[in-house]
C-alpha cells in the first residue's frame, strides 16, 4: 500500500539519505533500526508527506502522496509522533478525539459517532479510565498509549510510529510493543523505528537496518538481525540468542 | 446541567449581566436599575418611558453606546487573544506582545493624522496589525532552532519598539493643537467619546472576524498541536492558520480603531476563561468573549467613576494586567499546564 521508490530525502537544502526502496504490505509490522541521527525520523516525515522527496517518489496505493489532501491521507495513514508536552491542558479524551479530524468536516465539531469512536479506541488500548485525566499530567507511558489510541480513532490502514518506546520505562516499553503486535493482529500495518533490536524480534514481520541515510539490509528479523550486521550498525558486539521461556529471539550487547 | 457547562456558561453570563446593569446605573447622574430597564424596554418598544427625560437621555444616548463599545472592544480583544495564544501555542502571547496592537496603532494614528473617516482608520489599523504579526511570525520562522516562545516575544518587543517610533514620528508631525491631543488620548485608550456611530461602524468587522472563529471552533484545538502532528491528523494547517490570524487581527484592529490602545485584555482574559471553561476552543471562545466584554465594561465604569476627571482606560487595564501577568509568570504555571 505505501511504497517508496528510489527515494532520496532530507530537509530543504540538506540531503539526509537516499536510495530507499520500500513496500509496506497491509497488516505487516515493519521495524526500522539504526543509530541516532541516521535519518529514521526524516525518512518517516518524508513517507508521511510532511517533507517533499529530494528524488524518487512515495506512493500510497499507486498514487503519489502529494496528490492526496491531508485529510484523505490521514484517513489511511496515522502518525504517532514522539510524545511532546502539550501547551494546553486537554484531557486524554480530547486528545483521542482529535484523531477524528480527518473524518469531520472543516466547519463541524465532533458528533456522537466520533465520540463513540474515541471511546472505543480508549477501551481497545485499555486506558478508558484515563479519559478525563489531563494529557499533560499522565505518565509518559500513558501518554504514548493515548497517542496510539488517537491513531486508532483515525481508523487508518497503516500507523507510523517514531520511536514509540523512547524514554519509557521497562514495563511501558513492553506494553507499547504489545500494542504494536495487537495493531498488526487487527490488520493495521505498523511502521516503527526503535533502538532495541530485541523489539523487532518481538513484534516485526520485517526489519530494515539503516545507516547514514541508507537502508543496508532488509528482510525477516531472523535473517536480518545477525550479530555481524548489528555490530556493523552499532559498533558494539551483540549476542543474538533464542530464549526458550520467552519463545522468541533476544538481542543483547556483549560487554567485555 | 453538568458542572462544566455551569462554569462555562452560567458564571460568565451572570457576571456579564451584573456588570452591564451596574455600569448603566452608576455615574454622575444616578439612575435606578428599575428605571434603566424601563428606559431600555421603552426605547426598544418605541414608546416613551415613564421616567425623567434627562435619565432617558443619559442612559440611552450616553451610557448605552459606551457600554456597547466596551462590550464589543473587550470581547474582540479577548477573542483575538484566545486565538493568538492557541495559534502560537503559547499562553503568554497576546495581540500586544505580538505587535498587532502596535501595528494597528501605527495604522490608526496615521489615519487620524490624515483626518480620514472611521472606516479608513479601521482599514489602516487592520493593515498595520496584519503587517506587524506577519513580520513577527516571519522572524519566528527564520530563527528556527531557538526557543520559539522567546523568539516570538523578543521579535514582538523589537517590532513593537520600531512601530512605537513610527507612532512618535506621526506625533511630531501632527498639528499640536488639534491632532496631537486626539492621538495622545487615543494612545492611552478611552471610550469616553465613543458615539453610537462608532459602535455601529465596527460591528461588521467584528462579525466578520468572529465568523471563522466560530466555524473553526473545533479545528482551532488541532492548531495548538505541533504543526506536523496537526498535518498528519489531516489538517491543512497553513491555510487555517492564515484565516485565523487574519480574523484575530481584524478583531484587534476593529477594537483598536475606536478605543485606542487598551492593553492586557487579550492576555489576561483568555487565561481566566481557560480556567473556567477548559482548553477546548469551542467552549473557551464564548467564555472569553463574555468575560472580555464584561471586564472592559467594568474597567471603563471604574475609569469614569473613580475620579473627577476621566482616567484613561489603558492606564487602568495596565495597572491590573501587568501585576496579573507577573503573578502568572511566577506562581501559576499549572494554570495552563
């Protein structure tokens, strides 16, 4: 559904990366790994049509992304940004309701159907009890859950998440990754970036390794996340092993 | 009725009604509240009221236009303040800080200097205000990478100083016996000489400015988010932002063109409104309008009753607004967080 062809991307006047070829299939969880500053966020912003491509193209269902109105695009693709602090004290329910923007006419306010969709999204993510709390006062993990609920209220086919587990504690990282898996199980494709290769084993159907703006390797996690590849990517020795009690592979740095 | 709706409607409405009535009752020539209501009812019904002719004249010809002007100007400044605070994602900006008021006063003072009709003064005030906010916003964009709030405020201060110099230039050039007193008094802010014609002349601009705010009452919430976040949610941010900035500037310019510079309302009132109604703009806007109108009518009533001579409005609003602002800076961070 979302494809990038020979895509070069960057800011105005500054090329960050290039040569990106991707095709995200419906319902798959696609994980992007790479060191800090390698261009993951810039690539995401280009995929979302927030930055124009430097070269190549980004297409949604075969149509260039620029041909969609923001609302048309938002009905298909949702974005979960890194949670910042909001300026005004909106409630969690207000924030989730904002996910309905692309389905509400410009001059209208949310109707009963929109409120119901927001409530359903909150319930699905399991944070209905937070609805009346201020978004600015809930914990970092709850804030991330709120933004995922907002993306769900958008009823998209694909959710793009920029480092959804960044600056979360251990338990909340696990909860977010569980939600990513649940989205995929519900048939909603997810593209996410993360700093923890182990998370790719836990949730992703495909993984891409990115280095200095280029995708150096792409494939199934078991085939792509090899110790040598991770060493080349991060510059540290890495152990990848099957962990029987967890029922999946894990990935940890080997410390001398 | 829910507690939230009570706070958002009943409290401001009750305050507003009380302020309006008191303002029509008190003054050099006292008229009882009953008489005030009878006079208004009679005038609206087209009959003669059973009250002294002087009382009817004072209420209908003198106080009512002034109260109406206070209501409109206060509501306009508070409404535009609420919009600017949302658009610039900063509860400390206001038409004053963004240079809109300064730009509008350059336009209006030039209009007075050229002895132009009121509509032309409004037009010039609008152009000046829009120009100022455009420059401030452009500086904010160009200085990307620094604290955006700080950049906006500093740009507003610099542009405000520059525009203040322009105003001073016009004052130097103005006729010292005729235009200069008018300009000076106008810069201090006053509703003392407001006529019914003045009030009616700004109604179209105020309605025109309010229409997009009412229509975009819910979208406005999305514009308080990070720009890319709002676009990813499906909002055409650039277009909506321009429309709302123009609307808020129009409101400020219309207000400034009849009242002169009345500072601080656009900063202070949206804060109080937010603490009553919450951040949802659909609820915030009517509360800000009611409180702004009521606040200015109250301050204007003080201005004409406090001393034997009329105290200029701008002096009173600054005397109340500036300490409030400082208190916000120091103590009340949670008021908007």
